[in-house]
C-alpha cells in the first residue's frame, strides 16, 4: 500500500467487498471463506497433483505448473477491479495474502511479474502485477526480480487462444542479458484466461536459460 492509498484509507476507509465491514477490501473472515481452485492443469483443466501442467499440455508449454488462487467469479472480479480501475493498491496486499495461504513455493524461487502494457501503467500510475509480486515476495521472504519488459502494446481482451499466441509472439524480452540463467522463476499476474500471456513470458525466460518457470495468478477465467 502506498502513501496516498494510506491517506485515502484514513479519510474514507475501505469496506470489505463481501460483507461491507469497514477497514479492508477483504476482511480475514471473508478471505477464509473463499474457495481455492482445485489442483489442475491450467490449460485443459485436467486434475493433476500440485497444479502440474499435464503430460499432454506440457509438450507445448514452457510452464511447469500454474497455481491459481480462485475462479474469476464475482469476488475476484470486484477485488481485481478495485486494483486495476479504482486505484486501490491495497487490493494487491489482500491478493498476495490470499495467494500466500493457498499456494506453495520452494526456497529457490524468484518472483517475476508479467509486465502490463505501458499505456495502461501510465493510465493507472502503477503495474498491478508488480504490486502483487512485490507483496508475495515480502510475505514469502523470497527474492523479487523485475526483469521482463514488453516489446509491444497489444491488448489481449476478447482474443481467443490461437489469436493471443500469435499476437504475443516475441512480446516479452529481458531487460538485461543473463538475468535469469539457471534460476527458478515464478511468474506473477492477476488473471489468466487462456494462459497465452504467461506462456509467452515463460518462453522468453526459458530461452534465456531459466531452469524452471512456474506461475501463480489470483484468478482464472
């Protein structure tokens, strides 16, 4: 939560998006009532252990596993909407807290945010994926590395999987060569739909020598 968010929270305190209790966007009681997504392959939704990408899908995916916090339902839409469209950066704190409680990470992981289009960052004043990744890093006491940048500004809303993959070819590149060589990366984003955005970022990282690329998102549509 940044300084301005704290000031706004003092003047006009946040209310829980589920029960309307004053103080936070998602109170502890309501957060405990959220239903995590079952362990499954992110692409075909087949049940798998530890959210592992299934044997069929991993043939064409660079993502070892994708941990999803919850389904993109009313609660997830509200919380992400507060973060992306209402300037409520404290929503990233709640998202990271929830993900920390339902996800598992090994000690050698490094959290890497999937960068948002710069046009949207300029409009919002911040990158929501970076906020979530930083908060996860703090909670898990694991490193944070902002090493990816977007090569283009194509927005993916409404595009099917094939079109997304085509649009995202070469969409990401590293800020510095050899940033991720031999590293165990956890990509972080707010929402996944087809997974094409995460796959494009994972492809870039694997090509740069990353040992393993996983991902974690708050919700999946």
